C-alpha cells in the first residue's frame, strides 16, 4: 500500500530555516500531484504548497517567498524548504499525494515549532 513518511521537523528560532522531506513508497510517484499541508492547534488543516506532475507550484499567500516545494522523482521524495520562519508557522506538517491510480494518501505528520 501507499506509504508517505515525513521527516525534518523540529524546534527552530524565528527567522530560521528547516527542510521537510516526504518519502513515498507503494505508488507511481512521478504520476502524483503532491502537496504540503499544516494544522495548528485549534485550526483547520490548510494547504501551504503544491506541485504538479509537470513541476508547476502553488503557495498559500502566507508562505509565498519563504517556502519552496520541490520533488525528486528519482528518490520518490517531495521537499518543503522553509525559510524566514515565524511563530505562526508552528504546526504539524503533512504531505499528501494524489494519484488517479491510488487516490489520496497522507503521511503521519511532522511537528514544526518556531519559538525563541
């Protein structure tokens, strides 16, 4: 079955950077649309970035210019580079893969905490 495993979260000071990774297995990764989502305590899950099969990207207004999503089809991995982090970026971050063959799949999430 499809498995998505996120890594790279942690505690970082405001203004710092983190790079999240999401490794996929059990699917045709190159044929999937990928996204990073986050959910802060007491808030709904929101999409922060997406990348299509062709490599086109989209970002939430709140992260534009600070976050970069990328994919490496050879490694079945999607990344989220997060720079200039703010306390309001604190959340559990999830990756999602959408494929016409396997449908929607989610990772288990990784905690990102931005605090001094």
